[in-house]
C-alpha cells in the first residue's frame, strides 16, 4: 500500500496497514439463529465450537454435520449490514488489504461471499486456523495479507473478535449495531455502525 494511513485511538495515531472483518452481524446483518442451533445440538449455552472440540470423535461427526447444514441453510438469508458495503468499498479504495475472519466453515463463508459479491483479499474460516477467540486466526490473516499483526485492525461485533485481536497484538474495533454490550468491553474503538470506522482512519500525509 503506497499511501500511509493511521487510525486515531484514544487521542493517539497508530499505523494501520490492513483490516480484517468478522462476517455475521458485522459485514452482514445477523442471519444465523444460534438459539435454533443450540436446540438442534441440545446444548443450553456456552461456546458451541469449544463444546464441539470436547466431544468424543464418534459424536463430533454428527455435530459437525448439523452445524454445517445450519450454516449452509442460512446463506440465502444473508444481506449486507447497514453501511457495510460502502465501508468495505471505501477501505479497499484507500488501498487497504482486507480479510474476513470468521468462525464459520470455509464452505459457508465462500457461499456468503458469492451470494453478496463480497470481494476481499483473504478468507479465514475455522477450517483454516483455530477460530476466535484464539489469536491464531489473526496471525494467519496478517501473514497472508503481508502485514505485521500490530498494524492489522480486527473489526467485529462480539467479544470473541476483540479478545482474539488483543491476544494477537492487533488493533480492535467493536461494532455494537446500536446495542449495549453485555460484557466488559476491551476494544481500541467502539462504533455503532460500520461506516463510523471511516471517521477514525486518516491519511498520515494529510493535514
């Protein structure tokens, strides 16, 4: 990227070289009914993927098939989140390498990108690297985007996004979608709509 941009956080400017976005409830409006999935899996609460990892191998295959079918069934319901399409186009026009980092499967991620014609440089699913809140997925994304992790911004709507970003040493932005988070927020910037992110990004050479 020839232009040099910074992101203004807490009154200071930090170098910004690439941006990673979550998918569901970030680039898209919520399109997956996790309450329904929990009923299908017969689990009341907690991290579904963490629960899945603890299952005996004989039970994992059945659970995986339920989750995969659930994600695929939701693809046709996916639509752009408010301000998301414009924001993604704007940061790509600035020259930022971009990624989607999601806990979804690669199959469903690719399907949503085709459905909405989402164009980014790197796709990272749970099939590519350990999913959020594990920082491995962000290290994976940064490596493929060709940037240092500390110059990567992770943008998402849930604590898994900001927890993974902080653990990886990346910059973090929490998208609230106009709702008050029910957990302690530890993010570099908090925005209600995705297009608010653009107000925090500045050309380092402009006055």
